[in-house]
C-alpha cells in the first residue's frame, strides 16, 4: 500500500469517526416528547412554555408560561371538537409568537393531562416538530416547591405561517379510515375511554344518542397509563398494557373516545412513548360516529328516546 492509499485510509477513518460523533451529539440533543420538571427548570431560557388550562393559569403557572385556553383555542370553531384548521392554528400561535422553529413545552394546568395531549397532537398535525410535554404537570411542579406566578405572560405577537397540508398520517376520518377499518379489519380500533363508557353503561344522550363502542374495537382506558401523581408509568408497563389488549407495534391503529381528547392521550403513549409508527386519532369519535345510525355499535342501544325533531317540537306547541 503506497503512502497515498494510507493517507486516504486515514482520512476516511477520521471522517467516519467525525460522522459518528456528530450523530451521537444530534441524538443526545434530540427533542424528547416527555420531559421532567427538572429539565424544564434547567432549560427555561431556550424553550417556549405553554400552560394548557381553562382556569388553572389564573391560579398560578410557571413563570414565563403562556396559556392556551382549553376549549376556545383547542377545537375548531363551529365544529364538534374537531381539529383546528389552518387559520385557527396560525391565529393561536401568532398570538403567542410561537413558530414551528421554537421548542414548545406543554404542561397540564388543570389536573387533566389528556387535555395537554390534544394540543400536542394538534401541533404535530400542523408540523410543529419540536414539542414536548412536562411530565406531572403544574401539580408536580408545585409539589416540588418550584416557583409559580399569577402574572400573565403575553407573547410577542407576530405572524406565524404554518405548513400546509397538515400531517394527515396521524388523523383518521370517518370516511375513508373508519369505514375501511370496519370493512377490511386491517386496522385495530382502540377505544381509550373508561370501561363503563365502552360497555354502554355511561354516555350522554344530549351529545350522542347510542351507547357503547365501535363494533370490533378493543378497550384500553388510557388514563390507566398514569401513576397516582399523574406522571407516566414506565415504558415496560405501558407496552404491557397495550399488548395485553392485542395492540402491537406491527399493526395499523386508530384511537377514539367521546370527543377525540382521550384518544390523543392514547396516541401519545403509543406513537411517542412506545414508538408505534402507524397510529391515527379519530377526532370525530363518538360525537360523530354514534350519531350515524348506519354505523355498527355494541350494544348500540338508543337511551331514553330519540331527540325531538323540529316538527315534533312545533306540534307540541300547537297542542
């Protein structure tokens, strides 16, 4: 081997070592979907913090955190809990001055961690790549005697442009996704509600008129994935919980609940913590599905009576 070949070989080794080192650094600095309260405390200067709550923000929040108001800034206007459209997500993020380039950390300010997951999923749907959730929410932050404030933080309002089209790979529609899954059996439909909702013992007649679950669905109550302090259980425990129900990483999966909120919590566990690659959220959920009378449900019983039609109401007034 001549000296040129040796030199070339030496350079190649150096390049390979450099590549491995850069890859390792990049992996170490990758955005994690779930972060600790300590990590948030250590990185407050480089992140944008969002408190997801309806009333919790006013009672006390992490200094510098901005608020996404539960309900009015989470669901598309004039829809039944459907995902924000392009104009709405741009409006909400422009108000806070948060762009897709920022690292966003969300936390639960109301004691309802599944609310946070709906916002997380929405941001992922609209191509915000750097999003994390603070494990344990404001309750754990306060338990650890970390600082809180009632001072309102207003972001630097700016025009935020969001990439279009959205990431439809993580959203299921009634048609074609649910219909295709029912017709072919090529997707596992996961009901993330408590067992009594799944069995039809509990439901809300003024929101959906049939009780029970999508025929063929399996029940994995997603809030069972949390410890008593509302931090997440270990990956091993979460994996066992879903695999026990036959929900494994090699399958196509669709999650649903009543309003597409608990479903995003289940999606977060499978997609972001367990690494399942093919998970979608059906945000229409029971509020849409159970009000279609040509859809299969178990037991599918109509509770009470059918809602009165406008003609029936008029007839009663005439009488």
